[in-house]
C-alpha cells in the first residue's frame, strides 16, 4: 500500500472513532439533556467545610461568651461582681449558668439624727435657782432672776405667782409685758421678771412691809423662796408683776 492510501485509511478510522464516542456520550446522558455536573463528591464536601451539627438535625450552638460586670454603688447596694457564660441562641440551651457573687459593703442608708427627740421640761423650783434683788432704777422695783440649774432646757412660761409675807392674794400681771415667744432657758441661762412694789408717788394704799417671798410657777411644780433684804420690802395695792422675760431690760421696762 502506498503512503497516501495509508493516510487516508487512518483519517477515516479517526473520524469513525469520534462519531462512536459522541454517540456513546449521548446514550449515557439518558434524557437527552446533556451532561450534568454532579458537583464534588461526598468526600470532597466533607473536607471542604467544617462539621455542622445542624445539617444532621443536631443543636446549633454559638461560641459561649464570658462577660464580667462590675459595679460600685455607694450606699446600701454595695459593690458586686457577676460573672457568667451565655450559650447559643438557636436550637440550644440558653445558658445563664455562671458562677457569680453579688455583695458589697455599702454605707448605711441613714435616717439617723442626733437629739433627744423630747420636749423641753417646765422650769420650776426643782430645776432652777431664784433670786430677788431690789434695784435703784426704776424706783420701788424688785428684779426676780431664775437660772436653769438642770441638765436640760426648760420653758419659763407665764409670770411669777408672788406671795409676799402673809398676803392672802397674789399681785396681778401687767398684760402689756407679754413676750412674743416662750422664754426657754438652756442649762446655766437665766430669765427675768420685774415687780413694781409700790406707787412711786405714794398714791397706793394698804401698804405693809414684807420680809418673806414665795414664788410659784405656771407649771404648778415646786415653788421657790428667794431671800429678801433683812429689813424687808414695802408693798402696797399697786403691787404688780411682769411676765417672764428673756432679757433683763425688758423685765424692768414696766
């Protein structure tokens, strides 16, 4: 056979083989729609992505987070620390399982005040000392001084209930001397009252000399007996007392 005849035979054989392979491929496809790409094999898929339990119907869990909250509150709430972990949100157990302690040392919420919370006691002869002094100005006046000798404040209310000598009655009070506030004496402090003994012009009647004096208080407690001058004091029917005053000058203004 010549060389040209041999080349022609090979060309025809190659063409026949190509046709045969094409026919085989169409037959293998089965539905005439062409060749399908089936994708990577199961082994390839397994190596291409990490294991996902959700694909097998399992529980999906997100990585647990750990958080720490520290707060400081002055007062009764104190200072505390809470530490815990929170689990996955989808299909898993929502975890609030944490070991934490809440505590602290806060200050006491205080409504604590200082003071006795009690009312003042009344001034009387048991917790005061009373003195009687004849003054030169104004004329015919006696100054009564009451000093708190107790350990608590006392209220010196009203006016002195003065009984001179053997008198059966007590002198009236000058209403215009009424103080605007109660006279309160702290321990060691003094209050005052003035006594008009007799009329300066001699117009008074029924005068006599008194050598003793007893002072009563509005609280009707224990009375006081201040000493009078040895010669006594002259009184008449103009005898008048003032209310108790916080200031000495106010006591002698009547």
